[in-house]
């Protein structure tokens, strides 16, 4: 059996629903081409026994469903069809039940395919995307809940839905929250500070101390350049930056510039040399400290790790300890994103962007949203357009919609040398800023954190860093996902974290000996960081020092630039 029809239907559904821009979103990072290349898919085969079992199960359930007719209700627990309106509308209930049966069968076919693991995973992903897009809840003519609301509001919900659709078309993305209620610097990114340095790539923010004394070793935060830094400073009660300042750390944060055409030639070397390495130098000069502590989050951690390897190759050791949050250094376990990165796609992207150009932020944002299509795409399509609802205010989702661009050369280097070839963990394989990268030279204490349910940096990928850094290491696993697991302040007393002083080869082995602790991992990290911060000294009375003077108040103008 050939898998082409499934892929072709998925492509057609995406293109009809989203148009070309969204239909291409998934290939922006991972290479899933939803409109072309379907004929190149390998032939699939199935064992007669598996096909017969699937066929019998389908016919049995279909016959039962047909016999119950319009009295059927969706039998599977699925929040898309959980409202009373579905159960009370026989036609809608029947359509939902048929859909769920077809979804189970198609996923069963994908699992039964006899092919290599990567092809099977691609097929499973395509089926999941197609089924998410074709759910009856996505269409007004089948969505009983939306129909009921339209009747109750005398059509007002439909009118509001059209307004929401036109607004989202104008802004270029589906609204996940009421974006009009948020403003950077006013009710997100509000921790007091000042910009004390800037270059073409970033502004360096120094934050005002909240304690009379600070630790002598200042703290530098390197956020991901794929997103805005204020995920670490959303509100005072959940701000990791404010937490650091309140703990007595003299805190500096890189605020990456949102690249435009003037930065289209910037490379990975530029982002390392003019990013963390330059920031480390400036923090040293301002503070007068020989050593600092540093944190890297997600891609920021990859940039920080690369920077530390470059500095080590130069015989420099300015960072006393490092913290890596949901970070890849070893890209051998990248989860679902690995499924779509191959030589053909990498070469295609290099042909497009390696000599200059901008990867638009909305492409990456759409890609990551489609990794969880029901929660991050169709949920809002239904709510915004079919029901005419305004999504509730949520600072995290406002940040999630505030996308950032990437320079083409930087992006293509990153794509090939990390996700595709995994070169950072191969000693001397790549040269960055004129130095051979060898992580075994980064001999400093490192705190490594991974989120158990992370779909961006799978927990195994985060753990893999423990096998490549030679210094004393501590690995901690937190509950929840890529963002919610990290942004988990102790005051909320939510979730759990796990620790294990032993660091075996794999995360699976580590988990067997791990101990669960209630609450936030921040408390564990604070205890770990304190001995590496040095003695306490009087807090500075002003921002910057010498030639590094306050340029403008935090959060600065770079973070306000839209993609």
C-alpha cells in the first residue's frame, strides 16, 4: 500500500484551511513538505494479519455505530466533543463518533506499516495532522456547540467570529490571547533595570538590585534568540530574572535584536562572538569580577555552551559555573523535529538562505504550534472564528505570539551542524570564531535542567549534556513542558522535580534512581548556585561603569521590535 494518498490529503487539507503560508510552516524548520514531493515517499507494506485485524475491528465498530444510528454519542473521551451540545445533537454526535473511529483506524494503519522507524514516524505525524485538521469540530456545519451559540446569540457570535478572522488575517497569526491587553515594559518585562550596552545583535540589560548586598560574581542570562527574553520576566510573581535579583545576584540579561534585512548576513559565529562572548566581557568590565556565572535557556544554552568551548580553546575561563535550561548540546535525541530533517531539506534551506536572507519568525512560530495542533492551532480556530470568542488574557501566550526572525546564514549553520549532523559533540569537528569546538574542555560546574514532558527539547536530549561536559554536574528533571516546567516559581507550590546524584549513561537509567520532590526546582537551583557566587559585597548604586553607561530603561527598544 502506498502512503501517498494520506500525505496528499493532508497537504490538500492544510492548503485549503490555511493557504500557502501556513501550509508551508511545518517545512520551515523540519522539512515536512505538505505540497510537494509526495510521490517520493517510499512504498509501504502491511502484513495480512495486521490488516485483517484492523479491518475486523473497523467493521465491528462501524456496524455497532450504524446500528445505534443517530442515538450514538462520542464514546472516546475527547474534550473537543465534551460539551453537552454534542450529545444533544444526534447528527453532530454521529459525525464525531465516525470521525473518532476513522482517526483510530488511520493511526492503527500508520502503526502497522512495515517500514523504517523514521518513515513510520513521518506517516504517523502526517495522519495526526490530517485528523486534527479534519475534525468535525473545526467546521461550523458540524460543530454543534458553535451552532448552539450562534442561535443563542442570534448570530452575534458568527459576526464576532468574522471580525476575529479579519483581525487575525491582518496581524498574520491566530490570536491565542487578547494581545491588546499586554504591552512590553508596562505589564510584561517590568523588572526595573537599564540597558548598559548594545551592538548590532543584542542589548545588555542590568537589573536594579533588590538587596543591600550582592554576590561578587555577577550573573549573565542568555535567552534563546528564537524568542524574546521576557519569557523569563513575564510578571513579578513568576519572573526568573526577578527571582535572581531577589536572591542577591547582580543580574545581566541579553535582549536579542529582532533581525531585519540589515542583519541578513549574520552567521552562527557572529551570534557566538558578538553575543555571549561579548556579553561576558562587558559584564566582567562593568562588575570588575574576574569570573561570572551564566545561564542559557534553550537555543541560548546552545549558544552559551558553544561560547564556553570557544573561550576554553583560547585558554580563557571567565565563567565559574553554568546553568543549562532545556538545552541541546547533543542533538542525537531531538524528538519529533528530527523526523523531517534530511540532506535534501538541509541543502534546500542552504540554497535559500545560507548566503543571506531572513527566516521569518511566523514560520518558526507556526511550526512549533503544529507540533501540538489541537491545543495550539485548532482550539483557537474554533474558539475565535466559529464561536466568536475573545481568548482570555494570558501573558505566556502573548509572549508566544511575539515571534522573532533569524538571519539565514545563522539558521542554516545551526540546522546542519546541530539537528542534522550533531557536530557540537564531535571534538574538533566544527570551527567557531576561529577555534575548534571541544565541549570536553568546558571543565566547570554545570547545573542541567530538563522538563519531563518537553516536546521541543525532549528530556533525553537535555540529559545527554551530562555525558559531554567534564566538570561537576547536577541534573534535575522538572514536571510539565518546555516553558511551564521552567517558569515554576516556588511561591506557586506547583508540580514536582526529581534529583539523582548519579549520572548514568542514559536518562532512563537516571530516572530509576531519581527521587521526587514537591514544588519548584528553583529552590534546588538556588541552593546549588549560592556556593558558586562568591562572597557578598555592597550592591552597586548605579547602572554600568565607566564607558558603559545607562542607555535607556529596561526592557529596551530591541525587545519591542516586531517580526
